[in-house]
């Protein structure tokens, strides 16, 4: 009898508090596809990434994201002082790590606009061969690590806890001065 009463009491409590728990907006987790326009090489790099944001206020979240842009081949022509021309391919890759605040509007609706300002790093690499979890430590050779400031904005569309997010910004990395680069990301996101 006591067991049935305890189960019934827990069921009533769960039904009472479930709508409030589902309505909570503590943060988001998502994955995305990205396009990064590397201005120094005039290449468009494409990759994938993920992000996690935690809300500290209904309009303010702290967000961390990381992305890996796959190798993009570029043919370079070099002419020596004796007039000989050499062609070679460089397999440029990029790894992004960013963290910073996101300021969001429309927190009570299914559509949110937001702006952000993140800092972090951008690593360019030209190491041949695939980068896998097993070879990651040895693939950090021939890299160029740069500090980054990434301001931008975007929009999110939600249907319940599931949504889609698109954003764009200027991922500025610092290597002998500021280098401006367009970055666009699109992907699904889940609110929790």
C-alpha cells in the first residue's frame, strides 16, 4: 500500500513539474557545417564543428565552439631566378577554437536573433595525410597558430526544443596584422 502511494505521489509530482522543466532554457548544444573564406590564400575551406552554450540570463549565454575545416588543395606556381617554373599543391586545413558571450533577442518565441563576440585560436596546417584521433598529436607539425577575434550574428528557428541556427561573422586572425575572413555556419541545435 505504501509503495503504491509513493509511486502515485511521484507520478503526480512528475506531471506537475514536467511542463516547467521542459520550458527551461538553460542552454543549447548543436553541430554545424561551416564555410571559412581564408583571405590570405583566397580559398574557401569547408568543415564541420560543434558548439555548446550555457545561459546565464535569458538574453545572455556563454558559448564555446570548435570546428575542423577539411583539406583544400591549392596549386601554387613559383618561378625561380633562373626562369624555371615549379607547380606544387598545398593541402591547407584549419582548426578553430572559439569562446565568448552570445546576446540573444526573442527568448520567448520560436525565433531568436543574436549577436556574439568570441575570442580563441585559428590553426592552419599543411600536413599531408588524414588527421585522425590516433595521429592528431603528430599532425601538429607545419602549423601556424593565430589568435582570433570573431564578431558576428545570426538567427535561430525553434519548434519546441529542436531548432536550426545560421550565423555569419568576420573571423579576424592576427598574423602580421589583422586578417579579415568571412565565416558562415548552419546546423541543427537542441535547447535543454
